[in-house]
C-alpha cells in the first residue's frame, strides 16, 4: 500500500515492490494513472502472498476496507 503526496492511499500487487514503487514515483516505466498526479508516493504496507491469485484476493479485500481500517494495517 502506498501513501500518496495528497494523503490518499493506493493498493496494488507486484512481484517486485522496490521496482514498482520507483515506477509509481516516475522512474522507469510509467506508474499507475492514479499515482501519476499524486507523487511522490511512499510505501507504507506490504503483505507477502504465495500466489498471484492469493495476492489479488487480498488486494480486493483491502480495497473494500474503509480508510480507518486501511490506516490501522500499517499503524501497528
């Protein structure tokens, strides 16, 4: 999960977290359209997953959480 410069949160999946955060911040390939106008972004939460399907299910579950519960994920 990323925290954008405007304070919003962005959730996605990747196989290479460091590379993907760099892309979201404008280095290398183009990051997500959402983060492009909200740079810089900061990595605030990572959860490993055994498979891409598991990662996709967890991403969907996180996206359904309200903001307070998302903030609680990385406040621990």
